[in-house]
C-alpha cells in the first residue's frame, strides 16, 4: 500500500463509471487535472499524462463515513488522525466524521479547531463532530455555534447516551439555531445495566449479562418524539434492533428530517457469533439476533435506514485480549466495510451495486450536507476504484489502522478497493492478494 | 488401577471448559472411572501414583474453599505436584493482565491449570494463551462442569441410571453456573430437567434448552425424582432480586413439611455451602433423603477421574 501525490494530469482509463447521484452507469475514462475532475467520457489524450488502467473495475464516488473514532487527542496508541486516514483510504473512504469521545473530548471550539487544523494536509477529509454536552457529562450544552464556525458538522455524545430527556430536548431545540444534526447513541443506561451482549438465548447460555434490545428502542422512541416536537434534525446512529426499526419506520412517514444509519457488523453478524466469547464482537449496541439482522437488511432496502456507517472503533490488543467483562466495546470497520456489505447486501440479498454504493456515498453526504456531485467537472477529486466481484479472505495485512480489533479476520469478503483518490493524493492497494 | 491406563486419551476434548455439547460417551467414561477412584478413597492408604510427575496449578481468582479443597485432595490422591495461586496473593492486584499471569505461570513448565474465575468465558479465554490442559472450576455465571459431573455421579449412584430421571433444580437459576452445567450434562445423558424458582431468576430463554420451568415448588416436588437445591447467593444480588429471606423460604425453601406433601421419596441434593433455614431446612439437609455428603465425596472421586483422564499417561512412556 502506498499514498502518493497525484500527478498533475492523470487519466483513469477504460473503467465502468458508476454515478450514484444520477444513477447512471457507463464505460469511459476520467481525466484528473491538478486534483480536479477535468473531463469524463471517452477521452483522447496528448502530452504528459499518467495512465491508470481501470478495465474490469468500477470507478465511483469516494465513500463517506459519518461515524468513526480516531482517538486523537488522548489515545494515540489506538489510532491517530494519520493512521485513521490510512484505514479510511484502504476502505475506499475519502471523507469521514470523527466522534468527539476523545481525551479531552471535542467539546469546545478550540478542540474542534485542533482536528480541523491537524487534518488539513491528510489525504482524506476529516470532519469533527462536537460533543452535545460539556465534557460529555450530560449536564450543560456546548458552544454549538462557535464549534460550527471551527468546522463541527454535527453534535453527539457518542458512547455516552444523553440519558436526561430534558437535556436531549434542550440540545435538539438549540441545534435548530446552528442547523446541524444531533446524533444520540441510544441506550437507556438503567435498562442496559451491566449488559455485555444481546440479552437472549446466547447470553443465557453463556452466563453473560444481557443488554435488552429495549434499552435501545425505548430511547430511540423518546428521541424520535422529541425530534418531532422540536422539529430538529435527529440522526440515529448504529441501529441494531427490530424494535427500534419499527419506531423509526413509523415516525419517518410524517417526519422527513429523521435519518438513521446501520453498521456493517450489525448487518453481517448475529449473536451466535459470540459463542466462543470473541471480544472483538463486543460492541455497543450489541450484535443481536438473526431476526434483527434480517430486519436491518430489510430496512436498508426499504429506506428506513439511510446509510451505512462503520463506527470504526480502534482498541489496543490489551483492551481486547482480556476477559469478556473487562474488554472494551467496539471494533474497527473501515477496511472491511465494502467487502462485508457487498457480500451481505449484494450477493446474499440481491441489492444492486448502485444501491449499495449510494449507502456509502450520496446518502451519508446528504445527511451531513456535503457536496454530492463528485463527477461534476471542476470538482475536487474524491473517487474510489473498486473491483466489486473480487473474492478474498480478509487478513491482518488488510488492516491499515493502528489497531487490529477486527472480527472479520479470516472471513471471506467480496469486493475490494484498488485505488482511492482524494485531496490530490492517490492510495494504491499493492498489498497481498489473499485469493 | 492398572486397567485405568486403557482409558487414556479416550476423551474427545483436550480441556474441560463446560458441558455444553460435551459427548455423552465421555461423561459416561468420566463417571465410570470415578467409581474406580472412589474405591481408592476407601482404602487405608488413599493414594495412587497415576499422576506422578504431573504439575497442576490451581488458579483461583475467586474464593471457593470447597471446590479448591476438593481439587487439591484429588490431585494429592493422584500424586500430582500442585501449586496454588489465588487472586489475593497474586500480581493481578498490581495491574498485571490476565494473559501475562497465565503465560508467566505456564512458562514455569506446568501440565494443567484448574481455574476458578468470576467472568463467564474466562476458561475458554485461557486456552487462547496457554497449551496446558485447562479445567474450568467455575467461570462466573457460565459453567461449573466438575460440579455437574459430581452431581450426575451422585444421582447415578443413587438411582443406578440417569436416563429418564427427573431432576428439579431449585433456586436462583439466573446467577447459577451449577444450573447451566447440570442442564447441559443431564439432558445429554437423557435425564429430564425442571427449573423452579422466582420468576425473575429464571431466564426465559433457557426453555430453548428443552427444560421445563415452574414457579411453584409443589409442582416441582410432585414431578421430580431428585431435587438439586441451589444456594441463594445474596452476594450476587445487587438489586435485591429476592425481597426477603422469609418470603423466599416460604415460597421455595425445602422443608420437611413441603416434602411430606408428596408420596414419592425425593432425593435431596445441594452443591453447598448451605444456608440452613433459607433454601433448605437443617432437618432436611441432615435427613435420610439428602445425599449432600455423598456429593462431597463423589466430588473428590470425579475430580480424580477428570484429572486422570485429561492429564494422565504423560509420565510413563510418553504415550500421550
Ligand atoms: Zn455509539
């Protein structure tokens, strides 16, 4: 793998161009000049130019992930903005939003500025999400206005759900002033209790404390009611259960400002996978039943779920290689995202490549208000070149993150990223082919 | 004990982590072998050289006087070398990780680890780091396979069979590793199991394991051939899941009065330690129907059997 500066004139040749915005698919070339889209279609070149053969590959928008944890500042041993950038590029992502549960948390304009400045020269666009409450303490709202000025694109106390309903009401009401979404990690702490995995058949047999799906759905229900009442923008992260989907589906009929995401791991795994106490599958909210998984897929298809977000959550080996109760919650997910979702959604559930790409490009960009027309002449280049049918076994070598807490290691994947082009840089997958 | 040597390598699994999906054939082998070892315990010299040269570490991250003594005795009767390691004396308190502790101990050249740990899955987890044989002596609310095996041996001794036997397990099923292991073991051996206790202490999903559930003690006693009475572990209950001792005793305590309502003579078991006057009355525990002390002795015999079948044969001629 390598990240290089893009030559001043580059042509991506003979690829299949997939435009998730217009829905069109056509074969042709893309000419990139000085990091911008210069021409699209059949191109006749002259002069000095770098040619990249894309035959048999699909050229589409760079992916956008609105939910990652890059751990900077504070836990640079798990991930940094720089190593997170590599993980993103390896997954075809050109734009990510980082969650504020760092140390210290991103709860001030200064902290937001730190991320904005520090990521300026990195090869993907990194947008900070600000905390909803100061120190993520759940008591006082942050300076959302000043934080927006410094680059905050949304607000969330991710990892620490806003428990107090009146606090959530205030946050939603205030967010109308800055016109940015509120993202609340929905888990009722009292109901969740000491839950370590989904409360159900498997937890009863393993003797592990269960976390009820109701712990999620009751809070999502509350948040939906509050969002409609305040007319604010609510985005629901990592939906994991059928019960939550029922609430979202119902409210979406009348409230068109509500959006929701699902992670690849909630689409890929079910609770049976935890039978051997694999701590890499200990996530919040937990991996649930097969029926929940199938309903999440259905919700992706019918639009109840708007987009896919990885919740990329790096942890050190020490934080994961311990007993189940002490292991940290979360898994990394950027590198494995496309291979996992295309396997589940395209191969197993008959979705089209176009629809899956939309879940990773125009849909998240629409939620966050980012530019969606990436094939426009003059647009700053943000492209992914993918081989959607390539089958391989996901290995440790495919991980570019500083952490390796992935339950996908050893899993068969379908669909691979060959090139990611972003911010005038190109990432080339030159790593091992694990056929 | 010459004939025992034939039984080496007869168990399918290297470790004993739990009884879920544990082969019936192997459970039978363990119980049969335990009967042989029980005869050793009746001799004037209660020691055999079966595990001479084998080093076993008893790794106890949680207090458990009786399980520990039972294992230690079993090891001594088999002439194994043993080392005890308990959390209170360990470096764990100094922040050393579980993995480092395990690997440190193993690098001192040991053959087997008997572990008690408060976390479900801890024994499974241990097998990721070490090559030695791992025997689960209780992992949180997950499993306690050796307890279930000694319970099954005691039932087998009493009834001459396990198949078709009706066993009621009474008490706090939710927080019990004994219950889970007994459910797995007994159903594998063809016995029927009924769970009885307060409705909030019986996980609804356990029905999927093919067990009956009743919230009425009389129903359970009416049905059962044997009743396994669990200790009400107050220390496990952060939220006072049982309102009071007297209410529990009234509803689920095994008293001679409750037993007398049923014609059939029910066998009474308890894994200990008992709260007399709470889940079981003193006169019942000391009475003819109870086989509680047989369980204790069978505990040593069955642990000898397990240790022998998993660790034996190493010293003699390198067969294993
Ligand atoms: Zn979250």
